[in-house]
């Protein structure tokens, strides 16, 4: 898995949901919902932020789910399937 992609996803999550807080322990496999980082409405907000971060990325509604976007690692896998490369 691309470390650069994971780092950019973490930066987006930190900026949008954690006020840029670098001290929060954001792990690749940590559930973003169970840890309280985001809720189900936050998934939509995160999808919008990711589309802004990665030009050309479009995430269909059916892919904006806890299964597809519940961890940083799952988001990276989804973005790779949608053609994002770093």
C-alpha cells in the first residue's frame, strides 16, 4: 500500500474532522466511526473532501459506506480501485 496515499488520506481526515490535530493517533486499520472521528454524515463530508483533494476522483453514492470508507486503509483501497495513484 502506498505510504504517500495513506499520508494524504490521514491529512484530509485530520484537517476536516480533527482540526488538523497531529497528536490524535490515527492508525491505518482504526475504525473512524467507532473511534468517534466521524459519523455516518461524516462519510459524505469525507467523500467530498477526498474528491476535492484528488482531482478527477468521483465516488458514487453506493461506495460511500462504512465498509468502503471506515478505515484509512479501506479508503486507500477504494481510491486505488477508482484510479488514484501516488
